[in-house]
């Protein structure tokens, strides 16, 4: 579950889409599923029209290919003939045509940059865009900048903060330790903003600073142990990453710089970084939903912030498939305390298995000890949205419950100003309700918490409320205790549920700032 901008490419409603407020999916013809597309790409059929040749594409040439049966699109400098993919695109042909004969990178990246298009469209690759130099931008002295389509890349010009507030780093050592110090010059930093990966001599540290990313990437000059410590001074923004030497010898230098070392760029312009995680356990939650536990590599420090998601990636029929999921806790423990382990190596996911789907059946077939790739976190929910709240309302449908788990736990544990936390949980049947017993036990123990279950397909024995999300149901549940109460409403579920909920909350006079929507 995640939250993203409203404009999107591919189409709103696409099965690959991660945005709210979009249109419904376009029904695909029989035999036009993603698996059918994968089969077509492996059939040996020429999908480019160039009989296997790769060409250099000029801007003038790209513009010519702007029709449905002759549609070329450029993404990050690579040009693809997407005409064969038209009938397989869940968002419909019109959405693909928005980028016909042009550079569709920005449209694609608005919500879709996590999709491995290189794998999905590799048989449609026409070639690479011709690169040409342009005038040097102000502030880039004596550096020739090159670009696609004659436009300087955004990340090279005005998006970066002033140079004087850019982070910097230094390092020092003792006989047994190497400490890398990063000066972010930002207040209110925490360990969730620091992601460290060490494997086979390669050291990578990414510091998320608001909408920017500072990266250290180097091949260390000597081996280290995989036990890495991260310390953050919140008041000054100083980050210390402590490495334990494998051999107690003096280092003459930190290491050899690797790609994008010591760079500071807009976070949206950085690619997703994956590390392989090991499946530790899987436990049934309901008849079709399981709780999976993944273990991070020993050289990784990663904490997924509340309300944010990661992407899981696996190879299916030779094609990499990626899906977004929001981590949960291992349980709604009754003492409401999530152990704060800076080196906690375990991440939990509550995933519904769709037996006719492409990703989840293969994921469920993983054996204990198998590995799956997991990305760094993304999302725009901030813990600051919960500060000084007096009332918190959570509206969830099905697995839309997953982002609510950590929000619920954090709010009840840390927000002392909260008078009330209410969860309205929509499902089809009683058997679909996730963690029902735990939620009821939590409501019995915590006076500020209230949960209500709504079923759309109840049995005759069901005595609770029933139906789908409606003004009648919400008006009695999402009600301020006081006219000026500081409130937040979080909503997550299938796209129609979320869209309808947002409209109803507007009718109930909740402002945009008081509503945070995730998407399924």
C-alpha cells in the first residue's frame, strides 16, 4: 500500500500502477494478460520491426513514430517500439499514446519508476537516443553537459539545494574501528533516514534528507566485519557509521569511489537499490493471507519508516516482476511496545495470495531459506503527521489494513495527545478479517482504541454492521469529538474503495490536510 501523485504513466488504474485517484483498469481481451505478454516476448517474433538491429535514434526520427501501429517511446535514453504491447497494457492504448514519439521518462517516473521496463520491453528495444552536447548551465564551470533531446537533465540544474547546505563526509580510525562521519546539516534526522549495505567489499550508504538523497559508494580498501553500527545525532544531523575492521591494521585511505559516490541528488532521480533477503518463516493469517518474515543481509542497516513501502522483486518465467508492499509488525503485541532494535534484521509482510495472479503464487512457493530482492523504502507518509493529534481515524478494506498496523502501534505508544483512535475495517466475510482476535484484545486493553468490522457478504449469524463504504456508515463513525479537534483520517484499500472514501470524507467536511490516502 502506498501513496503517490495523481497523474500517472502507465495509466491510472493499471495493475502496475501505484497511484490513487485514477480511473479503473481497461478490460483486456482474452489472451492479453501479463503472462501472455511474457510468452510473446519469448516466442522469437520480431517486436521491433528492425529484424534484430539496434539503431541510434535522433530526436527527429523519434517524433515520426507517433501512431498506434508505429509507436516509439523513449525511457531514460532507450527507445522502445511499444506498438506490440498496446493490447497488453492494463491502462489502455490511450495512456501509452500520451508518450508516443517522445521522451516518456517523466510521465513514467511519476509513479512507475519501480517497474523493470528493461526486462518487460527488452524484445521491443529499438536502440539508444543520439546524445548531443548543450550549452553549459550556469554554475557548471568548464564542464560540458550532455543530454537527451537537447534538454539538460533536471537533476543537473535547479533541483538541488544551495551548495553550502550540501552534506559532506569525513572518516577516522582506531586500531579496530573505522568511523565514517556524515554532516547532513539537518535537524530532526533519525536512523530511519540512513540505509547502509555492505557486501563483497562494496560499501553503500544512502542518507535521505527530505526530498534529496546523499550517497556514499565505495569499494573499501580493507575488509570489515558485517556488524555495522549507525548513530545519529538528531539535533545536529551528524551521522556516524561505525565499521569493525577484520584485521587490526591501519588504513591509508577509505576506498576506491564507485558509481555516484559522494553525490547529492533529488531522491526521485535515484534508482531503486535492492538487496537479497532470506525467507525465514510464513504463517497463515486467514484462508488466503499469510505473514511472511524476511531477514535482511548481515551487512545491511535498513528501517522502513511508518507508512512507507518497499518493493519485492522476483523472476517469473525469465521476467523480473516487482510489487509494492507495506511492512507490518510480527503482531499487535498487547504491551504496545515495538522493540527498538537499531540492528533489527527482520521485516514482516502480510500478503494475500491470488492464485490466478502472477506474483503471489510464485512468492508463496518460496521455501524457507530462499531469497527475494527487497528495495529501499519509499512513500510520503511522515510521522510528523501524527504529532499533537487528538483523534485518529483509520479506514481499511482487506489488505489495506497493512499500513495501519505500524501507524496504530506508533500512535498508541508515542502520541500522548491522542484521545481516540478508531479503526473501521471492511471485509467480505468474517473469515477474511485479518488479526481479528488481536484487534479485539487490543480494544479491550486500550481504552482509547475502538474497532468496528463491516462485512459486505456476511452470513445470517453476523450481528455487526454490513455493506460497503457509504456516507451513512462514515458519518456515524468518523466524527470529531470537538469542532476544532486535531484529526487525521488514513484510508487504504482497493482503488474504488479509496476513491469513494475520499469523496465521502470531503462531503463530511474533512480538509485535504486531514486525509492521507494509500493505495492498493
